[in-house]
C-alpha cells in the first residue's frame, strides 16, 4: 500500500500492489550485469540506511537491523554478479518479515509494471491438505495440455509435491502472516526461468493420474473490470487490482447495475493497488462523509511505544452528499489472496456497515509505502512507512479482515465447476432482502 503527501492542499493515498507471485512467477531469467563492485556496495548501503531511517516500526519488528547490516555487508562484497547481488538484497529486506518492504531487480520491476511474468499457465492453491488447480488461464500451454480446475498436483519435475514444498520452505523467509508465507512457499515451488520446461503429475476427479510437460510462457494479465447481472438478479463486479484506469469502468458498471437489489464485489484475487482508486471506488457507496481508514506514521508509533499510551491515528474519509451511485446491499468476497488496498477497502466497508464480507480471512499484508526508491541500474526499493487501521481501530497488518460469513471452495466444488463462495454471497443477499425488503430497494 502506498501513501503520498505532495502538499498541504492535497493528500493522495497510494497503495503498493502486493506482488508475492501467487499467479505469476517473477523469476528472473538473465538479469543484466552492469554494476561495478563499488556500485553494489553503494546500493547496499543506501538500501540499508533508507530502511533504517524511515521504516514504520522503530523496533523493526524485533529484528536487529544493525546485525542484518553486519551479516550482509561481506556477502555483498563477495557477490559474483548482479543477479547474485539482487538476490541478496531481496533476501535482506525479507529479514523484516514484511510483505511490503521489498527489493526488486530491474527485470522484476519491469515485469511488475507490465503485469507480466513467467507462468505455468494455472494458479495452484492449498485445499483440503492438497495442492489443487484453482484456475487455468484460457489459451495457455497448461490449458492446451489438458489441465483443468480441481485437478490435484501430486508431483513437479519428478519430485513429490510434499518434498517440493519442503525444499521451497527452506528457501523462503517468514512474511507478514503465516498465510502469505505459505503462499510464497507454494509460488517458489512452481517458479523457474522461462527456458526451464514445466513437468508435473496431476490427478483427475476420477482418481486417474496423467503427466504433462510443456514450456513455461510469458503471460500478461492487465487489470480489468468484469461486470454482469447474475441469474439470481443480483449484480456482480470483479476486478483484481485497484488501478486508476479502472475507475471509469467501475463507475459505469455500478450505473448499469444500479437497479439490481444487491451487489457482489468479487475481490478474492485482488492484490491491492492505488489508494486514489480505492477512495474513489469507496465513495460511490456513501451518501455523505464517512470515516474509512486510519493510519500511523513512525513518529506516531514511536510516541505510542515511548509513552506507553495509544496515540490517535490520522483519519481518512470517503463519500459526498449526492454522489452515491449504488444504494442497495453489498457483499464483498475475500480470500487469503485479497491483500493490501483490498483489505483496507473491505475493512472500511465492513466497519461502516456498508457491506457484508463472505469468504476466508484475508492476507493481513497492510502497510503503507510513500514512494518507490529507484536505485542505480534500475532496481527498486519499497519501504513500509505507514501502519493502517480500520475505522473501528482494528490493526490490519498481520491480522487482515475476517469475513462475516466463512465460505471456502472444496475440491469437489471446483471439479463440478461450482463457485460455492459466490453462492454463499448470493444467499446472504437473499436473506437480507427477506429480512428487510426496503433495504434492497434502490
């Protein structure tokens, strides 16, 4: 999540996209080598000092940041090339166990900006103690190989999936929550450079197994708004990032669905985005100024710890009289993949009583980044500088949002092509309409 204060007259909230490789592996495949040994040392010192100066938590989450400097300084000096150096700095920032403080190589940042990367063509996930295919991207090599939603992955590259995950776990540092740590372990288990073929064994719904082998590919998945009227009569909108370019489409979708008796916002795969987008979209649901977010800077956090008392957070509001576009009940679908700006949005809608949340507990990856720090050679450092709370003063980092109604998919439901989380959301809207018909009227 990103926050910007350009002047006293204007405050624009920027939220970082939580790119922890859930859908796309950003594994570098040939980072350019053009930094001198002295360049690497200078970049290392700047990265360490910038974090030391502005990190939101003066205690660094219990991490001895001075000791981290002593640990990595000789490793940086011994780095054999730029790729090795970038990997070291990525690992160093990971020592803070914070999903929003991170270092990206030039190639990783370019992929991030273009919403593209090396992919196996499907999204794996944990379900019922197994690794299951949650989505298959249309037209991908995986789709052409016959991989379908609900299939169980039993081996990758000739290695049993349990062993593969265990190997991956030894390489991945703990992050903001156990949920995101496990997702990073899973992502790392499937990650590899573009030139490395992907091989796997999967189990079909009937219990039979089959092997696949195909080329990894570059996939670009730009954010977009998907809107429709469900057979139940309720409206449905899905978007997977809070990006400025989506506000116009989101507004148009709300206007088209204004007459529906209830609306489902599907944010289960939304990784976050830009705060101005979050605020604009949230404002469409309120007919007056409404408290929507709270934040604390390092200075406020320090004062709280020093004085032993809770320091008031800075408050942010959304909504204006006469500018509400959608007045009827709202259900928001969330999952462990819902992160950053999505969690702020969901918490604000939940605490204000404007929406009911359905699904599973969100990521808990909610810290503010003021700006991207571009280093020599094009690498980028992002630092968490803001701690966020919900309108009712719930800390979101490490906690996330807990749905009002828990609903999770099953392997059987995926194999049957049923979306039982969406079905649960529709039932909530139907119950609300039955209990209070007036509340469902536009």
